[in-house]
C-alpha cells in the first residue's frame, strides 16, 4: 500500500480521502482507530495518528470522544470540490499551455472533447 515517494502519514491521509471520494467510506462512517490502522499496516502508531490529525485539521474526519473517528458529513463534497480545482490547475491549465505552444486552439480542443463522449 505504501510507496517511497511521499511520507507515509500523507499516504494514509490520501488513502482515506480516496475511500471517501469513491464511496467506500460514507458520511458519519467510523474509520479504524490509529492503533488498528498501525497494527494492520505494521507502521508506527504515531505515523497513523499524524495522518489522522491532518484529516481532522482539514475537516475530513471528526472525533467522538471515547468512541473514535468518523467521516465528516461534508467531507465528500469538500474533497470533490478540492479535487475539481486541482484538476483544472494541474491538468487543464498545463494542457492548454501545451496546446497553445503547438498551435491547437480552444475550439479544436472543445471539438475533440465533444467527439470523445
């Protein structure tokens, strides 16, 4: 599950975000505890806790004292909006820059995308 390209706590956070976006985790679903997560993936509990803390700070998860961590009610919509914005800045903008460099106009791109439906 983990790779060497980014810190494990960020990979944990991204994995949970992907589960929320895919619907594998729904609003108010309980997630594994940091200790369960650490035991399952054989990582340091502090590393798992750091990933979970980031998700709490971002509003993706919330804590119920003495019970555990749960998916925030607005997490799917919030994550979807963030990913959409990132799609435009990381995918569409560079594509448009490259299209401009090679002489492809926006009308040509629109026509091409329309033909792909």
